[in-house]
């Protein structure tokens, strides 16, 4: 085992330039995940600290409401952050699987293959965690400028403590190692199938069952929140995290259905190839647009904002301050969600181009025009992008119906705000995926097709 783990650096170098690029992308994703997660947790600790301070007799104590809303914001942001961290460990999985499958065919045991991957991904996670702590330090002064409850936060209020930094240095590499190990199931079970590039097993309808159960649980708890008393907040936050996470389960399955529909309606080579690519690997397509799906969910939740802020608070200074803070918190949450979606999409799309290097190069050598390949790359992102953005926002409206009713869909301002959110988010994420265009050109410029 020690000898195999010692091969990890050489195994990493064996991938050449593509492997170095993929490693840089993974470390970038872990850096963003760590930095933003620490910032979000720091904000939660800031509100928690303020909730323990004494309040004047002439003011209503609404600090519990602030803390509850902070917990909801944490769930809405930490779930996509953890998803980005998990996806980072699977970047370049196709090329890595091919090299690991070759080792399996040469006699390496499944345990040794797992050890190689865990060593590689854990190292990436640790480097990303260290850099992410530096990013958190850079973000602290920026976050401290946000005004809440009539004043800004101090750096001390937003500090997660040395214990928090230590947890990040352990948790991020652990998340990377676990995600990397899970991605090896095909290699450890059937290395020959990986080497021959057989089509992966299709996803089943059980994903739909998981999603319906998660969403339904949140709706039931929302309707019964009044009877739960003090436990209502904790139950709702937990159910929201579960329902939110189920989007990752059902998303690839739905994209597979979209691929089938697109394949039947394909009338041009670009549409045909894009539909086949989506149908063959909907999980890879979801890794590109999944961040937008989670951000679209946040946008759907915040569509009720105009209806809430329309309440007249002119005679209540504390109520007016609460409404202003609600708008500020909502905008910060949404901006972070869409920026996170853009980073996730750009990184995943670049990794997808590298994973398909051999396929793309062979198509080009066989006479496929560069313009067609570029059109396929663009279309394979655009169709899932639009579908996921609208679908995730609609899911949020359904989930929060017991809490908000029809406020989000009956208010023209709410619908316009949601449309603006989704349009801006789609444009941002699509722009991020277009950054992989020069990478595609560099892949096509290399006329030597690697065996792996």
C-alpha cells in the first residue's frame, strides 16, 4: 500500500498538461468553497453573538428572527458550496478513471486504486483549504461593510476562530477524499468497461422518489410549523437542507429526459450531437449547470420579497430597519449564489472539455469542422441551462407554498424580479462557460491523440 501511495505524484505527472490544468481547477474550486463557507459561517456567528446582547426596553426583540433568517441563508449557500467541493474532487474523472483502469488491468487491487485517488484528491483539498483560509481573510473586511441591525459587523464578530480554521483544514480534504473514492466505483468494479469506454448504467426513477420525499417533507413541516413550537425553526432548516440537496439527485435524471426529447427533435448535426452528449452523460451536464439550479432555487425563494417589503413600516422605525435588512440579506445571498454558480459552471465546463479531449480530437481529425464542435459545446450548455434555471425556481415556489402562499406569483413585482434574477444568472453562468472556448481551440490544435 505504501508503495502505491508513493506513486501518487508520478501518477499525477503522468496526465501531462491536462492533468495540471485539472488539478488547478480542482484547487480553485476547493479554495472558493472554503473561503465562502467560512465567510457564511462567520456571518451566522455574528448574528448569533448579537442575539445574546441586551436589548433596550423600548425595542421589540427581533434578534431571534435575524438568527432564523441567517440559518436559512446558511443552508441556501452551504449546500451548493458543499456540492461544488464534491464536484471538484470529480474533475477530470474520465481521464483519471482511464489511467486507474489500466493499473487495475495490470494487477493493482481495488484498495490500491482507491488509495491513489484518495491521496491525490485529499492533497488537492488540503491545498484548496489553505488558500481558502487566505481568501476568507481577504473577504472579512468586505463582509464587515454590510450594514445590519443599524450598524456594520466588526471583524471580531465575523471571526470563526482558530477552531473553525482547523475544522476547515480537516473537513475539506476529507470531503475531497470521500468524493474521489465514491467516483471510483466503476473502476474498482469493472476496469475493462472503463478502458473500453462502455456507456455507464442508466439512472432510475428512484431519484424521483428521493426528490419527492425530500420536497414533500419540507412542505408538510412548513404547514405544521405552528404546532411544532420552538422546534419549528430547527425542523424547517433541516427539511430545507434535505429538500435543497434532493435537487442534486433529481437534476441529472431530468436532464436525461431532456436529452431524449432533444434527440427526437434534432434537425441539425449540432443539435443531434449535443442531444447525444447530454443523453450519454447527464451527470456531467448537471455538474456544469447544477450550480445555477441551486441558485435558481434561491431566486425562487426570494421572489416573495416584493410582497413582504410592501408592508407599510413608515410609523415603525424598527420594522423599516428589518425590511431594509431583509432586502440586503436577500441580495447578498442571491449574488453569492449566482457567483458560485458561475465559478462552478466555468470550472466544470473546462474540465469537461479536457475529459472529452480524445473524443473531440478524433472528431476533428475525421473532418468535423471546428465551428460545429464549438456549436455543440455551446448548445450542450445552453439547453440544460435554461431548463434547470426555470425548473429549480418553480420547485422553490412549490416547496415554499405552505409558507408564502401565492404571494410570489400574484405579485407582478415578484415575477419581474424572479425573471430578472434568472436572466442575469443565466447570462453570468453562460459567460463563465464561454471561458472554455480557448481551451477547446488548444485541444483541437494538438494533432497528437493520447491513448488515455
